[in-house]
C-alpha cells in the first residue's frame, strides 16, 4: 500500500500525499516521499542520511 514518509529526521508518515508538519523537522513544509514498502521499514530510508559508517581497511561492504 502506498504511503508517504518524511526523510528529515522526524520519521513522519501519512496515508496521503502532504507536507511535513513537524515543528522540529529540518524538512518541515516539504512534500513527503512516496513509499510502497509492505513491512513498515521503508526500505531502510529513515535515518539513512545521518548514518556514517567507518570501515576498517580490511573490511568490505
């Protein structure tokens, strides 16, 4: 089922296409991103902008 999510850090979610209304979100007022995941994990999109991965030289992705 299609739903809409905010990637600005507030993890907002809506059944309808709209803008983020969270007062503390860095994307407040921006249109939510369409998502069609069925497991509620949103393809791992929540928090992905803020995650930094430090791999040791001998580790591979």
